[in-house]
C-alpha cells in the first residue's frame, strides 16, 4: 500500500513539474517572444527579431549569477527595471535593438519567475 501511495505522489510531482515547464514556455512565447527569439527558430521569427534570443540571455545571466535563485532574481529585476548600467550585453546590442522597455503591468512576478526558469533551463552551455 505504501508503495502505491509513493508512486502516486511521485507521478503527481512529475506531472506538476511538466505542467510548470510548459507553462513557462508558453508564457515566454507570449510575453517575451514578440522581441526575443523564443522556442523554435523560424525564418519569420528571425526576420522580426527585436532583441537577443533567449538562449543567449540565459547564458549571460548564468555567467554572472552564483545560483539559480540569483539568476531568476536578476531577470525579474531587469524586466521591471531595465537600465544601461545593469545591461549584460555589450553596447552594440543597445545600438542595434535599443534598451528593453520595462514590462511592469504586462507580466506578473509569478509569471516572470516561471518564464525565467524556462529561459535558464534552456540556455546554451
Ligand atoms: C519590446 C521588446 C521586448 C520584450 C517584449 C522583451 N524584451 Fe527583453 N530585451 C529587449 C531588448 C531590446 C534587449 C537588449 C537590450 C537590453 O539588454 O536592455 C533585452 C534584453 C533582455 C535581457 C538582458 C538584460 C541585460 O542584462 O542585458 C533580459 C534578461 C531580458 N531581456 C528578459 C526578457 C524577458 C524575460 C521578457 C519577457 C517577460 C522580455 N525580455 C521581453 C526587448 C524586449
């Protein structure tokens, strides 16, 4: 009996995790994908790319963060309060795309946390 309960709990945990991952991905596409290249690369997306792709974002943020919590916090802070002195990208990025506008009121902090996890989990190595 214990074994069955254990398996049911494990299954529920796995199912909720899978849910969280796809939720982060959907939100990232919806809230960030209009500028950043998100998900699958298509020619159409490349043509309208208005900001660096997500796997480069993730890599940059990871490089300056001690752990995942710090990386998530950096992304949350940047999306609400972007500024030139926090920018991790070189000045050429700003010259090409401009500074990111704040998304205050467009994305909630909870949404942002699951987006940030998705970006970090799928960053290039
Ligand atoms: C209106 C266009 C636009 C949207 C929407 C957008 N971004 Fe950006 N983002 C940019 C641009 C342009 C840059 C590059 C310049 C900069 O770093 O500010 C950027 C840079 C970033 C950076 C790098 C910060 C750094 O230190 O240089 C992060 C992290 C980021 N975006 C996260 C997000 C997330 C997460 C979302 C969705 C919730 C999002 N962005 C939505 C335009 C956008």
